[in-house]
């Protein structure tokens, strides 16, 4: 058996791994029970997640991964498969409920905040998924998010930047209504004003908040500012500094993985910085 590699600061701690291990273990057992002819895995699922988090935080290209991590072909196989079968979203949603519970909140929210962010895209993005946001003068893609009042994501969709907030917002409201029926109120800015009737149909009160014509300069609004906090968290991921994904589905997955990393640290009371400095991770386990 080879010596365990030296841990990166993005690696999962034992406590963090225990939170998501049941989901991934069940996923592997389900595939095995389905009779799929799967060769004995060469790399552990924990190492696969470690590598995805490394790519997400550092922004490194898949084919430029360090040699002591699993090869890009293997990791990208799992990464793509988990997008298609919903495992990425399932892990994210499990952690959001856990974080809310540990914060003394109900596992499901009753209120949410909706907003969008336009970012530049790279040459790898398909031309049909890229547009120009005339208001913000950004050519690229737009991230439409809806988050609870703690700033934790409920849903996200990525579109071309020229897609109006109203169209993205309608999809978000529909998604939240189906997946989180407890949500009864949402805050948003003036761009979503045309969705009030849609909110009524879904039994979601849409409150449009503005700073008012008499107010000058920067003025953070109590509820809406929480979505900006979420965008601030996303900006810590170098993979999200610019949209470098070939597809919008991959862009959405990178957003979910950024929030997954944040919630893992919050749920276990650890951070990448303190873990790295104290050297509590001495090796990588060989099971699962």
C-alpha cells in the first residue's frame, strides 16, 4: 500500500466526510444492486469529492490536476454522472437542511430571496449559452439564484446573460414551489415585478423592495442584501470568478459544489484555513 498523500486545504475532514458518506455509499450500492458491471473502484469516493472540491476552489483545469490526485478522466466521469442523476443536488440539499437545523432553524425555509449575477464567460462556453447583459455591459452568462434568509441556495439556473431576470425568476419560483412548498414569501428587486401574478398562482408572496427615489448612494436593503452575501460566498471559488464551463449544467454544478464546501465547514465548525494551519489532516483513508 502506498503512503497516504499530503492533504490539501480543500480536503474533507473526517467529520465532513461522515456527513455525505451515507449518500455516496447508497449511490454506489444502488449501482451495484442494479447489476451494472462495474470494475472494482481504483479511487475512493472520498478522493473523488476531494478532487472536485480542489478544482472548484482553485479553478485549475481538469487536465492540469496535481499528479497525486486521481486522474481527470476518472474524476470528471463521476462529476458528470452526479450532475445527470441528481447526486450533486442531493448532497447539497442534505447539507442545507443540516446547517439550518444546527442553527436552530426549521429544516425547510418559509421565506427566500431572489437575484441574479452576470459574469463573463470563456472561449469554452457554447455560443448558444452566451449573451450580453445590456444593463451591466457583461458578455457571458447569468446566474439566477433563490436562497433562504441564511443565504443558503434553494435553486439556481444559469442562462445566457441577455436572458431577462423575469424569465429566470419564473423558473426559480416554479422550482421552489415544487421542491420547497413551505416557502410562502420571496423578496426581489424591481426586475421581478412582472412575476407577482405568478407568485399568486403558486401561493408565494413576491415582495419587491427598492431603496426609493429619495435615497442616494449605496444603501443595503435588509432582506435583499442576503442574496449579495451569497454571491460573495460564490466569488471565493476561483472556478466561479469567470464562467469557464462548457455547459450551463456544469456551471450550476460548480455553484452547488461551492455551497457544499461552505456548508460542510459550517456544519462541522471547521474551515479550510484552520484545518490547513493546524495540520489535523494527516492522511487519506482507503475505504469508500
